[in-house]
């Protein structure tokens, strides 16, 4: 059942039994080639259904292509036109393409006005159906259906969870650089369906999604000291987390959504604090003369990574979520900042500054295996997709231009710009919606 649009979901079984899910796809950065896949336009169920059918198949095509793992075949090269959803494709005609999968689908407007979308994923070499489902929902949610289908395809062909049915909160920026208006904005992970959550009267920074709900926490500079807010995306309600003395920075949720961890400035230094959102009780985690900031929980909530200059310049440290001794894990040249733990628990992403460049990289949670994914004049603020396979970040070229959002996969092979209505910075990826 979809959380949005009240869609009914049913499995489709056709012909052979569903094939067993394959082993997890192994991605080797130096040798991996995207997997060929065919996604013909969805068959229209009625005279007026062609546009939505084409739209669904195009969104699916764009999703899987942007993942960097798949290479959709050019429709101009298709050896057949899929016109009957009930019949399997002519697999022999597709053999020269050496496909990993063929996706067929149908879009039909129902008598009550709702949209029914059906799809099947075929293994062309065996003729087996790997997946099949139908969805019934309000017609305005057709893009959401396309994302959910994309996730099913991704999962069946890679053995890993998808990430397409998710959203990103970010800071929308407009106006000249010296008078930049910053609004909180929300979009689908592919840049569609942008809506604004604040009006821009006050400066907003560091929005972060709850891992367990459709809530975000962010900072707002209005009158007086900056405040940390909780914002419920579904209801539009917001509340102040707490009035902290001094400046507060980088609020982020615990994995269970029950706590907020943040950095509070006191004099010339800042330390880490955690607040229980039910009792509003605050616990201090660090007590040093340094600047400790940008804390982020591990997926199981047992540890925290954070940025600190206690060693002389900003580096990444890891410690128990209850505080105590911290272990430095970054030892490369330059300064490290904005660490964020992968939802998979295998990597910590970071921003690294040195030699006039800002790089986005990843390292294992013990600091080994550091790998730079992309480097440029000003890259910053990595955030992981829900499955931990893709990062989003922002890049600011400076001058009169403004920042833009980009994605890159963890192999560093596939980088691309995410289109937004204006300048955009500080993205944070939501958990999966379904």
C-alpha cells in the first residue's frame, strides 16, 4: 500500500514461475560496464493513456540510467514494438543486445478515474518473468509509481535495495550573491516536483531528514540566535527543538528518530550535545577546548562520527554514541569535514579541502580505503541515498554563479547534475517512502 495516493498493489504472475533473485551484483570501479536493459513505452490501456504510459517508461529509463548501473537501449533500435502487454516479448529478436532485462508495462485509466499501472520484468535469455506487479492510484501520482517500479527493477537485477522512491530536502538559493534568499525546498530524488517549505524571510541551513519518518530538522537564522526546528513534511507543522544558549549547528537525527545530535558553540569552542525529543533532556557528549561539529550517527546508533580540530586542523573522529574517548580516522593531506555515515554502515563520506580543491570522498569506518570520488573548486555536503550506493552533494563555482546539486555513485564512475529551478545547496536524502 502506498503512503501517498492510496494505491492498491497486487503481484502479477504470468507464464513461468517467478525466477529466484540473483546474487548481489558486484561492481568493480575499473572494469564494470553498465548492464544493457530495454524499457519500451508502456502500452496504453485506452485511447487517452499513451502520454502517461510514455511518461512512466521515460521516468524508469532516466532512473536506471542515472544509477550508473544500467545502459537503456535506444528506442530507435528496438527490434519489435510492444503492443500487447499480455504476451511476452519476442525474445529471439532481442538476442543481439545481450540484455540483462526487458521491462514491459501498461497504463490504463479506470472508470472511477484512477490510474492502473502494470509492469513485468523479463529475463530475455530464459524467458522467465523476474517481477510483476500492478498499482492503482490517483493519476497525479504516476511519477511515484514509476519510481516504485524502478526500485523493483533495480532490486531484482542487482540484489540490492533501490533508492528511487525517495525525496531530497535542500536549500534553494535565489538573488544576487550578496543578498541571497535561502528557502527550504523539497523534491523527488530526480529533481521533479519541487515545493517550498519556507518563504525565505529568514536564512535556513543544514536541513536533515529523519531516518524513521517524514520529518526534517534544520537551523534558521531569524531574530537573535539561530534556532533548531523540527518540520513535519506531511502536516506542515514545525516546532522549535529548544532554545540553546549561544550558536547551534548541524542538527541531525538519531537512527530511531527519537533524538537530535548537534554542536553548540560556547565561547571560542563548540561541543556535541544530544537531546531526547520526548523529554527534551540534553546530554553533553564532548568537553574539549576544540571545535567539535557535524556529528552523524552510525546506522545502528551505537557510534558517532564528527569533525574536530582538536589535533590542529579539522579531521574526522569516531566515538561511542554515549560519549567517551574519540578515535581519529582521517590521516590524509588537507582538512576533512562534513562526515556522514552510509545507511549500509560500510563507509563514511566526507568533504576534503587541500591544494585549492574541495573533494568528495569516502573511507571505511576505521579510516582505511580512502577514495576521492570527485574534486573541484568547491564541492561540499555529501548525503547518501537510502541504499548507500549513490551520493548527492553541491558544487559552487563562485563569483556571480551559485551552487548546484550533483550525484555520484560510490565507485566514482558516474557523476551528473541534478536539475533544480534555481541555485541549490546542502542536500539531504530521505529514507525510502515505501
